[in-house]
C-alpha cells in the first residue's frame, strides 16, 4: 500500500496572509488545523498548507506552482487577480519571448501562470503542476511512495500524477542546486491504513532517510535528494 499525500506545506512568516492569497486565487476555503492553515484540495487537486516559521527565504526554492490558462484573456485575468490580492512580478531570468508569467505570492514564493495551449498540462485543472528541482531517482521514489504512475520520463525529467488525474508533480532533473539548510516546502503524508511505523519502514526501504520524530509523533524523513517530508500518525 502507498502513502496518501495530505498536503504540500509551505513555511511562512505570515501563514494567514499567504493562505488568504491562495484561497482567493484557487477559490478554496481556509481551514485551521494543528499543522497550520490548510486549503483543502481533493483527489485531483493538491491541498496546500501554510505553517508558521521565521526561516529566511533562500532562493532558489525547490518547488513552485504552475497555474493554467484557457486563453490569453484568462491568463491576464489570473495575473490581475494575483496582483490585486497582494502578489507581485518576479524576475527569475525569464526571456521576453517566453509565454508564461512569473509572479510571487505575498510570502515571496514564486509561481508561474502558464500560457494557453500548453498540451502537457491539458486536463490537469487550474492548479496544473507542482514543479520541483530533483533527480530522476527522486521522481521514481515518489512514484513508488504515493502509488502515482509516471506520466513523463525523458531526459532525466520525470512527472507523476494521481491515478484520478489532475495536478502533476514534476522534477526538472540535474543540475540540482545544493541544499542550503532545511527546505521551506515539503510533503505531508498520511500512512496507508493508519499504520505509521509500517509505512515509515516501507519508505526507508525505497530509499528515504530517517531524520527525527516530532513532539506530536510525526516522523520526519528525507527523500533520496535530501528533501525533508513528514509522515503523520493518521
């Protein structure tokens, strides 16, 4: 059996503010829980959680979101909504001829508004992709960990997707920038059947590394690229 991806968690100095931004962007409700501020998704759209942290933003982040567009007007509307809600333009070296728009949310996390006609993200929904820095090995690890099939595996780039479809999770392949301390973004998992220890052992057998156990019993592991993730009790 495989883990269930509860959420992608982002550390934030002001989790309430950034949660309001993304709730407005995605049309979701805000739910406060023990892990922070949650924007619940569903089986085809990732849930996002924002957890309070004073950790400094260090670029490049290893994950960022891609939002899709149905038309140029739709892309412009998404960009306008983001700026109205407190987002900003971000220069990451993109070229003028590139069709996507790079923005940052109020916490400074970058995200892309993808141009219309992108066949790769067709049918993935508005939150089309979580794209990550990572090797092919880590893409294969997460495919096994979550039980999500590979939907892309070329030139050291990989992507997986829930069997139900929806948001893709992709890894861009080498070169991967060296880690600078603990990541401010991570996966939170729920163990299959509620058996946390058994699931931790399975993930270790797939290539994860044990890091620590939190006060609440959450087990923190690292994937083969050293990215931290959490396995919660239930």
